[in-house]
């Protein structure tokens, strides 16, 4: 019998700014793959978002294709999910303009990522950086997404996307589905290995602070061995133990063990043993990703062809929503 039940729509994107970290992987990419089994999923490389930091053009071009390969390497199946590159579907930029007119200056000014990034890049506070959440709202609303898997740092952007959708729906009639964030419990915020009070970030200048998902096993082992911990020397989850809490969360995400089991596995053992075990679990988790990536990068034609097919499938959905939104705001259609 044909299954006519509609599955929830899931959408998420990642910027091609550099190779994802273990934080991006456990906070976002791993959930993307899990969700692709029981939902209708769309995943994109957010290349338009990356323009806000003025990347060097030839470097950006290479990074967009690399990020596309990474999405397939983590296990997203382009036959099962729609995997595409944002700028290949011009509807994103077009809807973003319409949504700009339904976004208040005040609400956009409150975004903490805008405030943080303006402080960090005081020499380049461009309008794109300010408008970033509106383009992100367009990404989500075009596909009528029900759920958006993201790390905890993106929660505020999801809230503004909902607010924009709600305002538009109230003023112009029901047009957009209100999206919900999906934030995994454990990997939501993987912390820096060198300063566990800060999130692990791919733009951290200290290479020891973050694990790249393409790091080789010996590099991963070295980075975990030099991870900052505390002086208690007891593997337990607790206050003032940010470093160990972070390692326990990483270990739990990779092995599926809960904190109680981890505490009993390492009872009476020192941090040295624990760090080696965490590193080994991460090495095994990331090994297939690195191997798949190396293979995929050998066939650029396949990657380009698959990205073009993904964009075609995405565009069919996106243009339906865009046409509806254009009509609702009063734009004149020629057909
Ligand atoms: P940057 O650090 O350069 O600002 P980023 O590492 O935050 O970038 P993004 O492309 O902005 O990378 O994020 C991709 C996805 O990874 C988002 O869903 C984001 O919430 C998630 N993410 C980023 N950092 C972490 C982290 N440390 N822990 C968990 N999830 C994370
Ligand atoms: N802003 C996000 C990337 C992003 C995104 C999206 C995530 C762009 N568009 C749509 C979810 C849905 C980031 O920096 N992580």
C-alpha cells in the first residue's frame, strides 16, 4: 500500500568557512544524518552567508565544493535527502529581500551573533552581517521546514525566523510553516579543548583548541592528550569541571554511554587513561568521514553533478513558496 502520510520537513545549512570541527559534527551534522532516516530532509552549503566575511574568491570556491563533499562524507545520501548549494537556488536571495521588509531593525539589532561578530571584525561590519538572520529565515521558510537541527548557538536565529514568519502570516495570511529548532541534548555545545568555557569554534586561532573532522588519528590523540582539565583527578560530571564535563559529553556522543556508565568505567582511573579513551572513540567516529571525503574529492564531476541535481529538486519546492509569498505581498505575476 502506498504510504501517503506526510513526513516532517527538516532543513539545515552549514557555512563553507572552513573544515567543520568536532563541535559542528556532534552539534549538527551527526543529527542531520540521524534525522534523514525518518523525515523529508534538505541540507545545504550556505555559501551566500559566507560572503559576509569577505573570503578570498578562489579559496571560497574550493571550500564550497569541499563542504559539499563533507555533507556526503558524513553519510547524507543524495538519493534520500536533498543536498544542495544555497546560491544555486536564487529563490533564497529573492525571498530574503521580501522578508527584509517584514523584519524590524530593532529585532535584528538584538542578535548576539551580530554583536559578537561586529566586535571581532570591527573593520568590516557590513549590512550582510546584519541581514544574515533574514537570509537564514528565507532558507528555512522557503521549504516550509518543521524542524531545524542546529547547535545551541543558533537558537536565537531560529527564534527570529519564527517571529518573521509569524508577522508575515498575520499580516498577509497563512504562508509559512513556523519552524522549531532541534537541538541535540549532548553535542549542543562542544567546548574548546584549551578553554572549556568557550565553544569549540573553527575560527579559533589556537589549533589545539579544536578537532577538525578531517584530523588524522595521531593529531586527534595529541590534541586530546593536551586538553585542559582540572586538578581533582576524578572522572565525574560536576560544577567547576568544565574540561572533564566536555570530554564526558564528547565520549557519550561517540559511544552512546550515559554519564553514570562513564563514571563507573573510569572509577579509580586517572585523566590520562580517560583522555586516551575519548581520543580513540573520536578517531573511530571520524575515520569513515575522512575516508569517504578523500574518495569523494577524487571525483569532482560527480560532486558537481550531484549538487546540480540537488539544486533542481530544491528549486522545485522553493519556487512554489516564493510564488505564494510574492502573490501575498502584491507583486504582479506574468503567468
Ligand atoms: P565559527 O566558529 O567560524 O563562527 P561555527 O563553528 O559556529 O563557525 P557554523 O557554520 O556557524 O560554524 O555552524 C554550523 C553548525 O554547527 C551550526 O548548527 C552550529 O550551531 C553548530 N555548531 C557550531 N559550533 C558548535 C559547537 N561548539 N558545539 C555544537 N554545535 C556547534
Ligand atoms: N547560520 C547558520 C548556518 C545557516 C543555517 C541556515 C542553519 C544558514 N542558513 C538555515 C540552519 C538553517 C550557522 O552559522 N550555523
